[in-house]
């Protein structure tokens, strides 16, 4: 019974760790995308409109 408890604790730990890493990865993608859209436009993108979903950040 004690072995089963240890295994379930390990599974719970690794699933929690996977969830935290997944949420962190998605947050990094979203924050990086917003930063990229608010940065200077790359060559060829100077006249493109900013998407409505991206907030305007004042410098």
C-alpha cells in the first residue's frame, strides 16, 4: 500500500510539473508575441496594421 501511495505521489508531482511547464511555455509565447508586435517593424512590415488584439504599449 505504501508503494502505491509513493507512485501516485510521483504521478501527481510529474503531472503538476508538466502543467506548470506547459502554462509557462504558453505565457512566454503570448508575452513574446506582444513584445514583437510592439517592437520596431521588420523590413517589409512597416505599413502593416497592428492587430486589434495586441495592446498598444507606450514607451
